[in-house]
C-alpha cells in the first residue's frame, strides 16, 4: 500500500511539474519571473512549488547581490552558472534541486529573447545541461528529464546552423531521448528534434542525416526480426515486451518526423531498407513502415524514388495480394502508396511507369467488388489514377486524328490490358455491377474521349447486354449513367454503330429502344447532318411501320419508339459541330416537321438550345448551365473543344439567315395552338427574333398588325353598324366575330412580348402604340397580355421608361380600378422598376412621383383580394432587394430613403394607410433585420403608434413587434428590450382582437431569447403579475416535458427552436420561397372571416353541450348538400337554421335558385 501511494504521489508531482512548464507569462523584457512565481504559488503547500520558489528566490538574490537587472536573460545566465558550479562539485545537487532548477529553466527560456543568446552561449548552456543529465538519467524523474530535454531542444537551433561541432552534442542527446521508454520525455524529444532539423543549414544537415542513418542501421537487425513476425487478426504479440524491440518502433516514429528534412542521399539509402520491412503478412512494423513510405512519397523528389521504385511496387503488391489475411486499413494504405509511387514515376521514368501501370491498376480494380468501405476507397484511388495517368492526346496527331503508330506502343498495350480487366470484371458479375465499378468505367470513358471507341468497344457491348438482361434489377440508373458517359465520349454515331436501333419489319418490333432515353439525356457535340441523314429516316420508317401494324400493342410500341427518336432533336442541337454549314437544310426540315403537332414543343426546345448556347459562348458564360444539367462531374465533361467565340459568332449568322422563315412558320403555329402550347413557341420565337435584324422583325410585326388585326376590327365595326341590334341571333353572331377579333389581337400582343428583347427603338415604339389602347380600355380585353408586354419592355429597355416617365406613371396609376386581378402582377413589375429609378435619383422633384407609386403599393397591401395583396408584397420585396444590390458606393442610401418614405405614412395618415405602412415595414424587417439598427428612428416611430386607439393600427404594430423579436439576435434585441416591453404591455389586458394573446406570444419570444432575468429588470411593477404568468406557463411546459422522461433541457431548447422557426414562418413570411413571403402578412383577412363565422356559429372544438344539442344536422346530412354556414344569405338564414331545419332547407334551396338566377343575369349582362 505504501509503495502504491508513493507512486501515486510521484505521478501527481510529475503532472504538477509539467503544468508549471506550460505556464504562460507575458513575454516582456523586464519581466521579473521570480516575483510572478512567488505571487502564484505563495499559498501552495506542495513541496515542488516550495522548491521552485526557493530556487527562483536564490537566483534572484544572486542577481541582486551582483546588482544585475531582474530580466529573463540575467536569470538565464545566473541559472546556467548555478547548475555549472553545482555539477563541477560532485554530489552537491540533490534530485529536488535539479528538478526545481530544470523546471525554472524550462519556464524561463521561452521568455528569453533569441537575439540575446549567441551561438557560443547556447552551445555552452547546452553542454552544461548535457553534463547535468550525464549519469543521472535513471535517477531523475520523468518530469525533470522532460524539462531538461525541452531546454536542450530550445537551445539546439541557436547553437549555430552551420557549425556541426556546436550542434552535435545536443543533437545526439535529442536522438537518444527520442526513443526513451517514458512517453512524455520521448514525445518532447521528438518534437524538439523536428524543430532542430528544420533550423539546420545544408552542411549541418548532411552530417545530421548521416547520424540518423547510422542510428537507423544499428536497429536494422532488430527491425528485420520484427518484420518477420506474423500477427493474425486480434492476436497479441508478446515479442514487443522486449525493450529493444519497442525502441525500434520509437525510432521509426522519430524517423517519420525528421525524414522530410534529411538529405536525398540518406533518404535513398533509408528507402532501400524500409521497403524490406514490408513482408507478405502483417507484422508489428507494417503500419510504421507504410507511414514512413507515405512521408517519403510526399516529401521527396521523383528522382529519389526511381532506383527502388520497382522493388517498392513489388513489395506492396505482394502485401496487398493477401488482403484476406491482413488488416483492411493497411491494405488501403498500401493501395494509396501504389498510386503515389506511380504518380512519381509518371514524370521521372515513363518506361518503369508504363510497365507497372496495368498490374497496379488491375490490382486496385479487384477491390471494387468488395465491401462498400474498401470499394469506395478503391474507386477514389482509380479515379485519381485515371485523371493523372491517362492522356488521349498521345494517341492523336497534331490534327486531332488517330495516329496508327501510337496504336502499337507500350502505352496502348497497357491501356488494352486495363480495359480487358474491366471486361473480365463485368463478365464476373451475375447482375448489374455496383455503382463504384460503373463510376470508374464512366471516368475512363470521359478521360479517353473519342479514342474509347478503339479500346472500350467490348465494354460497351457488355454494358448493353447487361441493360437487356437486368431491366428490372437494382442499380439500373448507375448503368444508364455509365452508358451515357460512353455516349458523351464516343458520340451517338459510334454508339449506334455498336448498338443499332433497328426496325424488324416482319415482327413489327424495334431493337435496343432502351438506348433512346439515354441518348436524349447525354448526346452533346454531335452533328445536325447525322440527325437528318440517320435519325430522321429511321424515325419515319418506324412511324410508317406503326400504320401497318395489326395489333394495338405493336402500334403503341412503334409509335412510342418513333416519337422517342423525334424527341432526340433538342439533344442533337446541343453544341453540334456543323451548325454554320448545315443549318439551312436543317431549318427547312424543321418547317416541314412543324406540320405535326406533336413536334411543336420539341422543335421550340431545339431552336432555343441552338440560339442560347451560342449567345452564352459569345457573352463568356461558356457551358455553365450544361455542366450543371449533366449528371456527371464537371471535371470530366469533354465538351467540343472547337467551340469558341469565333465559331459561335459564325453559328449565330447562320441561324439569323434562316430565322425569319422559322419565325413566320412558328407564328402560324402559335396562332392555331391551344393556350397551354403557346409558351414554348413564344420562347422559341423570342430567341430567333433576338438574333434577327430588327428591321425585318419590325416589318413582320407591322404586317401582322396591319393585315390581321386592323382588318378584323374594321370588319367587326362594320358588322355592328349594319346588322340590327334587335335580332338576338344576329347579335350573337356579331359578338362572336368581335370576340374572334379581340382574341387575335390578344395573341399578337402576347407574341409582341417575345419580340421585345432584340427590338430597336422604332419597333419598341410601334409595340407600345399597339398595346396602349388595351391598357386604357375599360372592357379589360387583352389587358393581361398588354401589361405583361409592357413589363417586358421595362425590363429590357431602360431608355423607354426614362423617356416617357410621366406618361407611364399616369397610365399605370390612372387605371387602377379597371385593372383585372391577373394583370396586377405585371403592373406592379412596372411600378417596381419606376420606383427603383426614382429612389436612385437625388432630384427633389422625383419625390412626388415616388410617393404616388409607394402610396399605390401600400394601399394595395390592404386590398381585400389575396392575390393582389401578394403581388404588392412581392413587389415591395423586389424593390428592397434591388436597392440593396445597387453597385454604387453608398448603396444603402436609396434603401434608407425608401424606409423614410414609408415611415412618413405613420403620422397624419388614416388608420388604413398607417396599418399598411406598418405591414410594409414588417416585411422589410423580416427580409433584413439589420435595418433596425441602421435606421435608429424606426423603432420609436412605430412603437409610438401603440398609443393610438385604432384597432387596425394596433394589430399591425403588434405584428411588426412579433416579426422584430423573432428575427433579431438576442444581442441586438437587448438594445430595444425596454422600449418593446413598455410599448406592448399596456395591451396585455385587452382581449379584443386577440391583443392579449399577441402580447403573450411576444413576451414568450423575448423571454426565450433574452432570459427572464433581463426582461424582469425592465418590467414595470404594474405588469409584474402578467409577466409571472407568462414565465409560469413556460415553466409548466418545461415540467410537462420533464415528465416524459427525456432530457428536459435538450427538449426545451429543441422545442424553442422549432417554435421560433414556426412563428417565423407563419407570422413573418418565408423569404426562401420567393412569393410565399407575403402569405405570412396575410392573416388579418383570414382572422376576420374566422371571427365572422364564429359569432353565430362557434367552432366545433369550443362548443358547449347545449350548443351541441342545438345543432340539428349531422355530418352525414351536411355531406349530402346541407351547409352549416351558407355562403351568403346573411344572419337571417343563420337564425332560421338554428330554429327550424325545414326552414333552413327551404332557404338553402331558395339561395341556390337565386344563385342560378344571379349567374344568368351576369351572363346576359356580359353578352350585352
């Protein structure tokens, strides 16, 4: 027991001494270390602390006697002198004194400025410390030895980076203690050794490297013994109990740290011995040897490894070959080392590299079918090798043509061997290969590009066989992606030559139709000519065969195949290589194909693809969207290399030369298509118009306006004048003709919106003159199309609204009562652009115009129609976002101007306007809570409205406060805490309009964020009872959760976060979903409707027993057509419903009849 307690005490003392060495004192030149130690340990009763303070005091007394400054350099000199004097006289220093001095010195040295320690002083000091350790190593505690080693390690780099005689002694000591049996001493010595080697110059480093080599060679016999030991899974090795064997492991750990700094000659000699320590079986040295090899590969030049590269590869392959008997982590490390070795050989010696590439690659590929963990590691290693080692250019001539001579080289032989290995892997699979194997094959396809048609033909055929066999098997998506990579690499022409889609006339079937969706998804960089000469004839023949098929199933199958081939058109328009040469005939083909209605959307998509991709290249946004859309990594995509801005410009000219023919053909289709098909056609027309000469587009639009609309209107007016209005049938005929004319006008206005982007000033003015009458009309015909076209003009041509500013403002604001609901969003888009321009300007006369637009938006926020309110909310958000993203230096000024204008409505306005302004501020605060601090007058201005008596305003302000406390962080919320509490609490006693509930929710959020103590400090005494009830309610929720048996603190925090998120979504809007933000600020109308229904007809969950008995109808009757809350009819029907069910039925019937009559009257009025 005594020995155990003594050992524990000694261990505790060592821990305390180590803590003292890590003390952090300020590194000041005049620091009195002794004084600081005395202050820190003056109350400590530990013996090591008393010894430390006594030694420090003794050193200080020496300095004071000699009248030296009490600085770290002086303390250092005095300490070294004391140790030297004491060791000169044998036996005068006991272990406690040595421990105290060594601890004091290790604390002192980091405070000594390096410039005050010359090379000679450092060398002498290191010699003194080495003499102190000599012969006393086993007698001193680990903490004392660690302190001395740390001090020597500090001094070693200062002894002279170019003087081997000065460095030799401390370096030998550090090497000796780097394999010490005591862990903390050993780790300290190894860290000091690493720092010392990094500080040495080239001359010292060469001699130090030789010293390390001699030390390593001394342990080679022991290391060979250990490497020969076979360790099974989970078995213990008793050989490591030998101290000498353990020193081998410590030596390898130290070697790993300093190896990057050793000379190349020594590293080469070390390497020649290290790979021999890796046998076929796992041994105690395997992990250490692999780690050291990893350091060598990472830190050494390629030339260092060449001499032993083949031996290293052979050794690693032999170890990996017994993977079932060796630990998985070492197998993965060995595979990584093989890749690193090949990476080094690739640039150093290509003959050795190409010789070892196939065996290494095939060895790693063999692990793709292993468990997921090792298969993923093997996949990543192989992908790295493919990316680094495979280069298609070595098989091509300068003209990007295949070189026959390159097909007989060692590189081609190695590549064929690797592809053969993959064929064998696929043949060995009973079903679809796993995703890791297919991912590697995909990368190989993409890296080799078009030359994969030579080396990977058999792989393509095997993959196609798997597609046929494994139609319903799992992993089909990965197999399709792999074949898609082959399509990208080889091109559809080569793929279809290997896997042809063919028609069997006798059987009325098609083969390999599974390839069609893959081609649609992955074809890129093909040619228009191939589509016209191969895909079109094939699609026509299959379509013709479908008409001759006898069975319905065969007809459906053939038609599906034909339509699938036609739908390949957009894919073949992705960066075709012959646009400028073949677009003329291609455009003629498209005009013919437009006769088939099922081709309209496909042709529109193809034309958009052709135009947009070339325009993106010219603008510099090359391939951005395409890379995201393709389901493969962007690094591997082999897009057509010939595409450049010059080629794209040439393509645009070719497209423009045939664009008017296509525009006219598409316009005819557009006029005769149903509404759901028009958007695609309109986008295609817009793309073509944007690259067509503007004068041609203007003539085209003028012809439409002149011959299709004006003549139709004139005809309609003539009919109205000539035909008597008394005849109902003739009146209906005139009405139908008038509707057809209006319908044509609407179509042309809708078409005009697609011509806006590339139009010049003359065409824009013509379009505006054409859409202005519908914008001003009272009947609402073509209004939606006209407003949308106007919004497009606003977006694309800033000069337009600048030149006609006053006219446009009057137009947009003067027709508010006549604007239909579905036109409001386009109208607000125009108002958004106008208001942003006004706010960017500092001109005083623009304020009136800005207030007119803002007044319209704020009034609309209170509109009874939900969709119109939402449009206003979204517009306000867009205005805020546009102002915030301005590129100017003072970009916040326009946004603050908007805030100030909205805040102007908070004084002197009607309650309706004030509540709308508060709602607008709530939305902007939710979008950007930082505006509360950047606009300091915002909070006081809004909170003062709580003193008004208008319920509408109070409700809006409480909603504003709720948004504010939900969005602000606790630190920011603290600034407004007192104002918020004092502002909302007077309404905590008012239950009308749910004011009390709203205040309670606000207080709960504030308490959760700021803490009840902070809130209580600003809480007025008269509302303390209400505050305590809120706190008590929160505690009751917490206690109920504690009763569930889970951790109450964690659940409370989680529920608080969920509650905050829920309140933030439901009460403040959802900015992340765009237009949905406005829904959160749209609750007032829903609450009104709910309360109106509740007044005479309470909600089921809150009914009393008497009310339940008074309810005369069951849910079954209600489902048959009897409604508890009729849609109209007022209170009379509600009263009758409560008194007598028969009367309710009769009134409900009467109501339905009145509804029918009302609809009939409205219909007649419309006809008139």
